[in-house]
C-alpha cells in the first residue's frame, strides 16, 4: 500500500534552535518527494522538490534530504524563527500518473520565544 | 500570493443549503484540483481537471459537484451537505507535462462549516 508516514506528529522548540522532521514512505514506483509548509488557516506552500537522484536540497534555512534506498526523507530547519511555526507536509509522487500524489498527515511545529 | 485565489475564505451553511466555492488561477496552468483537508488527516484528492476535462473523481459523494468552465476557473457546488463535510477545501493548480505531476500551487482555502 502506498503510504507516507511523518514523525513526530507535533513538535515544540525554542526560537533559535534547530530541528529535524522525518518522512518515511512506501510509495512505488517513486517519482519525486516534496515538502510543503502550511501556516494555520492558509494553503500549503512548496519548500523543495527532490527527484530520485538528489540527496539534498536547500531553501534558505530549510534543508531536505532524501535516501531513496531506505525510502526516507528529512527536513532540517536551522536557527528556527517564530514564523517557522506551521505544519510541514511530506508528499511523494508516484510515477506513472499525474494525480498520484500521496500526502503525509504533516508535522505540527511550534516555535516558542 | 500564490496566483491561486479562492472565495469565499469562510462559509457556514445548513444541511439544506446550496452554495458554491470558487477558484481562479492566474498562472496559465493546465490542471486544477480540489482537495479536502480535515483536522490531523492527510489531504484528500477530490477532483482533477486537466485541460478542462475531469480526469479524476476520487469516489466523492454526489453532494459535491465540480465545474470547470475554462482552464483558469474551477467551482465546487455544494448541496445537502453533512456536518462531517466541515473541513478546509483547497484548490490547487499545476502545469502537467505528460503524466508527470507538476509543482502544485495552492490557494488559501475555503473553511467550510456545516451546521
């Protein structure tokens, strides 16, 4: 069964600290993996998209990694800011279909001052 | 501003009402989507329109009726909804290249409450 599991479900950190969010998937065949940030009451916004051949990709203080062998991805946030408080959603695209996007339930991150 | 505009942002309706959600994309994309987002659950794909043709209906109840008059507008008509239909409804668009899903651009969502 094609699934995307994210952990932890929620996380609280202090401003300025780093954190890492995890995403494990069983989607096959794999096309690409995406991370989205969703502020409360807003639509998701894309952070990164990684294909099979990409191991790491950065977007400012956000760095995503991908291990296609173990089917794991992580999103590392450096020097967190209050504005990083949001849900982070991992999405895996299944090859062979334009609508085959498998969504994780997200990790809810709260950054406290 | 993502280039995808949804109205209304908030909607409260009774179970016997008829209402519509509207989505407009200004990105020149050829595919548009409706997703349902319930609390603590993954986004659920409802409908996909590719080049104005519905190419996916993900077992959605008939009380939800989509309409895509052109490639930049998408509607979701609602009638005789149930309280469990209360959720955030997200519209998205993308540029499809053959069968490869392009990057999704989401609207801000329409928060629906069914009383």
